[in-house]
C-alpha cells in the first residue's frame, strides 16, 4: 500500500515546534505534500528539520516567508519540476510536479482570491485555467494525482454555512466552484467524495477566530483528486481532523 498525505501547515518551522514529529510517527505517510511552508530560499538548511525522508523538494516564493510548497518522499521520483506553463504564476512557490513512474504527483497551493475586489479575477481567469491546462497536459502522458489546498469549497456540504458565505467569502464564489467543477470534468475524481458522497461536517480548515475548530465550523478546501484511470488502485480517502498544529488538518489517500 502507498500512503499519501497533503497538509497546509501554515508555516513549516512553526508546526515543527508543535506536534509535527508526533504526527509523522503516528501516520508515517510514504509521500507527504506540504503547502504554505513559508520558507525562504537561501535561508533554509533542510538538514535542520531532521525529517525522515531521503528525498525532499521545496518550491519557494520570491517573497520571503510567503506561500511555498514541498514534497517529501521515501521513493525517489524520476524528475521534479516547479513551474506552470506561464511564468507569471511561478513566483509564489505554489506548484511542484513529481514523476513517480506510474503517475505524476502535483502538489498545489491555489491562491486565495481574497474577495471580489482583490485577486478573484486573477484566480478564476488566469490561475485556475493555467493549472487545469497543466494537469490535462500531464494526463495525456500518464495518470495524475493532484493534491493540496485548492482554496475552494466545491459543494454546499463542503462548508458549515453555505448561505451566508456564497459569493461573499473567498473560496465560495460561484466562479471558483465552477472552475473546480471544470477541473474535475477533465477526467478527475474528488477522492473523498468518491467514498463519502453525502457526508457532512467533514472539514479540513477552520478559521482561527471564534473557536471555529472546537465547534467544527469549517470548510473542506484540501483535496486529493486523481485520474479516473487510477480508481482501481484507490483504496481509501480520509480527513485527519484530529491532527493539530495548523488551521488545516492533513488529508490522506491510500493506493494499492
């Protein structure tokens, strides 16, 4: 079995000071994808982290201490790339693509739209189409697993209060949800919904305000999606809501 995890850690150094090592000991994912690492290129010695993965790949934002992604793996990928097809999207450290032979793995930290008057237009008109184009191009070669913080609650059951958030809160604008639907329609499966199509109160992010996590007032915005051709290998999909250390929790899939 191959166990893959994805987790927005909201700062790798910060979570290392909490329960990150205990989490690794308990779950021991074979491949771990991280988002919002907030590391700065040239100021990181990965040996200081002492993480139990021989292969570690980091994508840094140009802006110090901002965004960033990482893939940690026990298996060496054939190749690793860090860019989308258009350079304007490649300065915030948001995507890593690794070729693991039988599949591509794409770790993604989608930009937060920050509201209708800020980055929503960039998000839905530029980033999302370019990211979809990237996955579709890969899928023409071999199956794709894509994971990460997609910064969108796809359906109404993916957040606690859909009526009060629709077209008002970043991550629940109709255009964002439509772009995610378009991505799935390119031949991908939302792995959690594949197993749990009607499950409610299943969230991966909670606001740090008003004891939202304690009350489970959350959003499901962290996903594993994969090519439909990989469904025979998919064994499980889970949200590890009990794992603390960030405002997100890890999500998991296992493959045969």
